[in-house]
């Protein structure tokens, strides 16, 4: 009898588990292009997909709003309104960008905010305001009363909510760039500037069409009156409203993370204030023929002056924060002793860039500018850490900023030290004079 038994292969020995050191080297890992196992993300979580979706949304909104405005104003009215409405835009953008010079935010956030206000927010406002006004007119059979309610109740709620959405999106998805009051004011201001730009095209284009219909021209025309009221007297109206929302978000950004109620309540309070001021402005005509001028003189001008003072004071407060936080890094050897004094002065910062540019060329001036931005971000990061709002990645972000400063210190250090002494921010010893051979009693 033949047995069918055959020897079985021995099982392979189990591979040894690599030892886990405190700092593993991972020498056998190939370069990133040859990775076999790559982290996979859901399609909608990709940054590129989100960016393209947002760009597509804004582009479609722009095309639709362009068609709607052109339909209401006509081609000639649209072109006239466009030419006149663009005049205050550089002034408003320049003012808000000046406010953001201490720690300038990325331009992509500002472009997004302006585009959202000009396209998405304006489209929502036109559709929602028209629908709500027509519904109220149908329900009450009183078109005049419906227009009044639409201007004083519906429009402030719809428009300020649509503009606040841009501030909310930057607050949620660009949190690292949104750190305080100034960031909220700047984002809100750019959003409102874009919204006012589109709205001014509509109003000025309709006014031009009315002048064409009735044959009026010159200073007595509706176009001239609309231009004077909206462009000359009140170009800051919409920015003033929405900045209140931005202040709420800015205060929330500076609030400690564990105070969740305050972080939610402050933006809501700012939005309610923006709606209230907007409603007061739109309803000024209810107070009689001089109601507009009364509200303008008694409320809008003082409010604008107060917010301007607040913005300037906040900018000076940022410079004081830089002066208070950076000496710790100077004492540790990361900065020269005079650098915190120069970095806390806009005049010295500008001089340092100019000196580096004249001495070593444009690349050196750019390096000094980047050094100033990184140093300012480092000061604000340390300030937020002291207040408990920096987040768990404070150490990593601090090391990253110190790394950027170290790479540029050879060019920026001497330029900032010179600027601190030239502007009187740092004490400079008098020039040495040799009196060893001088004898006043020698004839």
C-alpha cells in the first residue's frame, strides 16, 4: 500500500517588527513621486475642487448680474453707470488696504471678498428684494407701501446677510489669515465696496435712462443728482454698514476658543447692528424731504468718524503689540536689539525697504518686506498665545516663522537697525572725537 503523504512546506517566518525609536529616520521610504500608498481624500474635500467651484459660482453670478443690470438699464445706461460707479472703488480699496499694512492679508482673500460683493451678494439682493417687494404689493394691494417696506425692512436684512456670507466664509476657511479686528474690517470693507459698485451701476444706469426719456441733462439731470448723492456724499455708506459685521467677526476671532457663546454672539450682534443702520439710512426719506440730510449729518457722518478713529486706533494698537512682543525674541538672539523698535514704526519699515533696495537691489527690498511681514505675524502669534487664542499648533507655526526670519536676517537686520537709528527709534552714540592732542592752555 502506497501512502499519499507528502511533506508539507514549512510556514514562512514572520517578519520582525521594526523598532520604534524616539526619532525614526524612515530611510527606506521612497521619494514622494514613487509612493505606493497615498492618502486619499473625498472628491469634494480637495482644495482645487473647492476653489474651482467657488470661481465657477462667482463667474456665473457675475454673468447673471451683468445680464440683469444691462436689461434694466440698457446698453448705454450700463456703460454710463459702469464708468461713474468705478470712480470711488480705488479710493475705498486703497483706504482699507492702508489699514491692513501692518500685517497685510493675502490678496486672494480681498479679491474674493470684492467679487462676492459685486456678483453673488448683488445677485441675491436683486432677486430677493424684487420677489419680496412684489409679494408684499400683491398681498397688500398697496405698491407704494410695499416699496417702503422693501427698502426699510427687506433690503437691509437681505443685503447685509448676503454680504456677511463673504466674511463668514473667510472666517471659516481662511482662519489663519483672519486673526483680529482689522482683518474683519478689511474683508467686510472690500465686500461692501464690491456690492456698492454693482448697485451704483444699476442706480446710475437707471437715472441715465430716465434722463434720456425726459430729455434732461446737465446739473439738473437725475444722473447728476444720483451721482452726487451716491458717489460724492455717501461712497462709504455700504462699507460703513458691513464693517459693523466685520467688527463682530474680528472680535470673535480674538476671543478664546473655549468661549463659544461669545464667538457666536459677537458676529450676530454685528450683523444686527449693520441691518439696523442700513434700515435707518434707507428709511431716512420717511422723515420728510430733509430726512436724508438730517440722518446724514446727525448719524452717518459721526458714525463714519467714529469708525475711522477706531480703525486708526486699532492699527496703532497693532504696532504697539509688535513693540511689546518682539523684544522677547531679540533677547533670545533671533532679532537684533533695534529691530523691534523699527518694526513697530511704519516710517522705519518703509525706510528699511528703501535702504535695502538702493543698496542691494529690488530682491533685497522684497526680502526685507517679507521679513517685516513674518516678524509681525510672529508678534501677533505670540500675543494670541498669551491670550489663549493661538491654537494647538502654536509651536509649529512659531518655528516656521523663525525659520523664515533666519533665512532673511542677513539682509533685513542691518537695514532695520539703520532705519531704527535714522528715525530716532533707537539711541545712537555720538561720533567719537579724539581730543588727545588738544590743550586749551597752549598758546
